[in-house]
C-alpha cells in the first residue's frame, strides 16, 4: 500500500509498504478519509513527538473508513462496518485509570498511520475506542472525532458557566472547535443543561492571526474576533472588553510559551486558564506568583481525551448541530500530502481531508 512515513523534521515521504494484517483482537480498515491536524503540523515541523511517535514511523492520527479484515477474538465487528478509531486507548489497569483519569494513563497506547490506504487498529483501541459511524455522517467529518474529543475534554475541564466571557487564543482547528463547543455547548461536555436553541452558552472572544479564520470563527459562534497582529496589547484589550476585569475563562490553543503567559494575563481574578496547546519540549514560562495567589487563579493543563469524550464527539458530529464541515477547507489525494503540509505551514488551509 501507499503510506506516508515521517523520517524527521519536515521530512515526510510517501512509500510503498506492506499491507497490514490483523493479529488477535485487531482489525484493519480501508481509510476513507484522513484529516490533517495542527498536532500533525507541529510534529512534522519538530520532527517527532515525545509521547505519540518517534521517527521513522507511519504518520497521521485522524481517520475513518471501512473494516476489511478482522483478527481472531474480535467480536461485535464484521467486514464492511464503517468505523472511526480514536488514535489511543487507556490500559484501564494503571494507577490513573483506576482513578478514571484516563488521559493520564501511564500505558496510553497511541496509533499512527492514517495517511495511508489501510490502517491497522490495535486490540486495545478496538476494545475501548472503535466506534460505528452513523450512516448519514461522511467519513471526512467522522474522522474529526479525535480532535473534537480532545476539545470536549478541554471544555469540560475549563469551569465554563452559562454567560461566561471566554477568550480563545489561537485560530487553528482546535481553537475554532473550542469556539463552537463553548459558544453553543450541547450539554455533552458539561454538567449543565443544553442551551436554548440559537442562544449562545458563553460569549466567546477569539484572537488569531488570519482574517479568513477569524471570519470562520464568527460562523462558529464567536461574538468578537481580533487579529492579534493588529492589537498592541491583547490583555489590555481583553480588560477593556470586560469592564476592566478580564475573561472568566481563557483557552490557550497555540502551544507557544509566550502565549501561555499572555493567557494568564488575560484572566480576571478567580478565572480558569486552560493551557491546552502543547509547547515544545524543555520550554518554560514565567508566572507572577503574587497575582496567581491573590487573584485565586486556576491554571491547568489539559491533555488529550478519554473514551467518554470520544463518544460524545462522534455524537455531536453526527447530530450536525454545529457546522464543523466548515473546518475542512480542501480535499486532496494522498499523493498531494507533501504540498498539503506546506500549505498548512503557510496557514493557507485549516483542515484537509486526504483520500488515499
């Protein structure tokens, strides 16, 4: 089969490799669509990921398709089933899993290789995070289950209340998904009732660097958008927009250390700051300890997803309640993957659906 392999920093190659065969408990799917992700872009630019993969390796982690082969001991699935597989599964037995903190699982199994004609799904993912795709949901939308699950997990951990003013820093796909999830929360990610139809749950203010993406942010529910390149002082503007207080909740979705610091500066006393974007390894930030203490800030990192949010994400995508299809700006064949990553680097596209 044709597959993409990452060899190092911005070194992505299309090669012919052996078709995968399933071992006991595994399945193989024919990839119908694999969507690109900001994490893929970061990994491509950095040449690896401390937890998810080490080059050389098959590449890509969002995909949906059809089961074409089943290993021994696989039940409840058959050849021909349309499925979406999360890119990971918790072990269910370690210290953190026993505390139902699945994103902290010490044996978290990651699976890569979606930019290919076929993808083998490990047994743990088949058991815990392989889901049937509803008939009316296209593969390209279903493949966004994994990133949306991460966003719903992040939203649930952000202490957002109805009517809160939320600042999202970052207009990539993850930031834009946060805008939609927080502006029109469907009750999937919080312990509060679903919003009244057409009424925003939270007032979301989006900052980013692309006017085109900021317009998309408005489509997804942002009440105000700003190009940070045209703003002299982002925290000062946020305070101006909030009667001098700052945001109730701040979501950082860039993975840039200086923006982590900016996120904390945008928060009001008593706010929650979700440092969601993963920064490069061995980086650090400076925090004003007096403000952190006396303003009673809640500053947290939120990583990845859990089986609960994987299911919630697929349900939300299938409902078509939110226009996530706008995030897919192009569809391209696998042969164009190199050009797609160059376009992502130049921020010409948001998400691209790759068809093998």
